[in-house]
C-alpha cells in the first residue's frame, strides 16, 4: 500500500485474516510450489509467512520476543482490555495439555491490524468508505471481540460513522466435546466507516 498515493483510493473492501482461524501459509503451500514462489517449507516461512498478519500460533516466530513493542503500537485505551485477554489466555494455557500460545497472538495481531488500518486511512480520499468483514474468536473458550476491537481502532485513528453489524452466526457446526466454545457464540461481522 505504500506504493499508493495518499488520498487516492475511493473505497476499501477487505476481509483480513480471522484471529487463529486459518493458516494462510499452510493452505497456499501447493500454489506456492506450483508457481515456483517457494521450493520448501523453510522458503514459505521466510518469504510468505513472515509477511502475513500474525493470526495463528504457527506464525509466532520472531514475535514472541517483541510482545511489548506490539503492545505499544496499540492505542492506550484498548491496552487494558487486551491485557486482560492476554492474562486470561496465559492462565488457561498453563492448564491445557496442548499449551497453545494463544496469549502471544493478541498483541501482534491487533498491532499489525492497526498498522494496516492506518495505511488504509492514509490511502483513502476524504469521506471515502472502508468495509471490513471479520469474525470474532474463542481461544480456549475465551471470547475475543475482534470486530468490535477493530471498530474501536478505526475510531481512534480517525474514521467516523463507525459501525459493526452482525452478518451471520458461525462456529455452531464445529462444536466438539473436547473444544470449549464461546458462551457468547461466534459471528461474522461487517465493520464499516468513513475516513474523516
């Protein structure tokens, strides 16, 4: 997006990675090999995964050590809410057999998404709209209101008329006895706003 001139875009429509929902580097492996963009898993990790939003525990390489830096990139008004989520996830990880590092996803994900949304704002014309389709998450049963948090990010970085509308419920087909879901249920949301 740095190649785009400031205030040159009339609309942004996007669906960013959902938090811990889909490993894009893993799922595009066949395509990357076929087109010759990578010849090994190591190349995929170096060339592709390192460029993607951190949304899965498999993409944490290089981000575990800089949690504080990621936290500082997030608006201070959101840090307390995210600190509580990280604390809860850290406590649950200690009790779980798999010990997935969900607690280490929160700050990188929202810091990177803040950076992307700032760049969207820079590129958008005044009063131009942004439309985001994104879902919330339940990591170890801990509900993370991703759409609502991103709506707050939009407000903080200078968007107006910010709304977050539920499009559909999701996750009910994947209920397993061994998987703890969110008591609030999950959904896919349309987050939209206009650049001031």
